[in-house]
C-alpha cells in the first residue's frame, strides 16, 4: 500500500494534541507522514504548522488532494460537512466524538460510507483505549447494573454542545459496548447553569436484557471524576478512567485469579471473595487510538470504534437530551 499521508483538520487545543502524536508516530512508523494541517482560521493554521514543522493549507480542496487520511478535530457542528467530503473522496476518516451533532447527519454519512466500503471511518471515543478499560478485557463482563460518574471543572471548550454530547457520550459508548443490548427506556433530567445548554445531567437507561445503567455527567464540578462501577453475577468491577486503574472483586470456588480477602458460604457452597488489580499497560490513549486507526488502514480491518458505534452512542445521547427537554419544568 502507498504511504499514509495524514492531515489534521482543526488546529485548536485538541487538534494540536493529535498533531503532536502523529509527529511522534511518524518517527515510529515508516508508512506514515504528516502531510499538513488545515483550519478555517489561516493564521492559527500557519502558526500551528510552523510549530510542528508541517505544511499549512488555506484551500480545503488542495488539502484533500494532498492527503489520504484525515483526523477531524473541528467543532461538532462542522463534522458532517467535512466528513462527507472526505469519505466521498475515499479518504480514510477519523472523526472526533460526537460523530455529528444530529443523528440524521450521521445516517447520511453511513449511507455515503456504504458506497465507499474500503474507506476506514473511526470515531474518536478515546475511553475505549483507556488502560483501565483495556485491563479488564480478559474478564467476562455481563452487567446487571452500571453506575458511572464523569465530572469535570468548567472549560469553555466543548460548550457548543450539551454535557450529554460533550462528556456523557463517553460513558454511553462504553456502556453500549459492554451491555450489548438495545435500550428499552430512558429517564433523564438536566440543568443549564453556566451555558445555555445542559451543564449537569443524569440518565437512567433500562436495557432489553434487564441491565440498568445510571449515568451522571457534569462540567461545572469542583473536582474531577471519571469512574464506572459494574455489578454482575458474582462480580463487581470498578474502573477509574482518570487514574487509569481498575479493580475486580469476584466470588469463586478457588483463589487462583487473585487474592482471597474473605471466605463465605452461599447456596451450600464455600466460596472465596477474590480481589484482583489487573496490571495496566502504560500508553497514551489518544496516540494508541490514532495508531490503531492507521493500522486499520494498512491491514484493511474494521476499527475498534466504528461509524456505527458512533451513531448508536449519538442516538442514545439525543434521546437523553430529548427526554430532559420533555421533562423540563418551565
């Protein structure tokens, strides 16, 4: 295959993080080069290009002719128009989450992608690559109840959408991938405090398989928190995305998988409560997901987070937003 000529669209804070990672990957991979960057603000684009020693593009058409893979890190409202152009031009496309701001636009991207099957499209749900989540992949996860809290201090970045699309959508995506069942019912509420969009929200999702997930997100918290707790038959799993750590408590007849912290009797059987702290791999999650995207291009494989995954997370986020609007007290 020809060399991956990657371009980054959007030279803001997050865009620079992507550019920095690609420059590092450029040294680690012989099949990759950063072809340039594009931003509608040419002064920002030029300054960023100078900082990272790459080429700035003022004309979007010329930019598209110079790349065969892009990372879209522009405002959510622009994702659809840009991704439609890149996919139509058979350019491999990584879209930061949320995939678009409306499901209807995401469906159009899916229809276009169906016409360009060889084009890799990955959505940037970075928490799928968090070491804390990767560490529990070897366990059988069959949730009955999930509780997640994602709280952050106020930051103007991301306020073009509600906290549901900005923060909660991370946990929605993870929960959908773990539960693997359709959402049956949603009960949600939220409050707009600093912005004109919802800044705090809580949603209770009931799934067709019986699992229930309680999700809380806030972007005006004094303290940061990114935790998820998973409860299932004979096991409790705690994941801390901020600390990149996870813990597993399980009920087993033997203590081979971890440390025995207590012995109990259940249904006439003598069982052990086992504690295990899975070993974490030390990775930069964003760089890891970018590398996975480039691997998919080279190996012609499906990404971990597909366009369909991004659409499903957006659909649930949109239903939560709609539910809050319907329940709002005027």
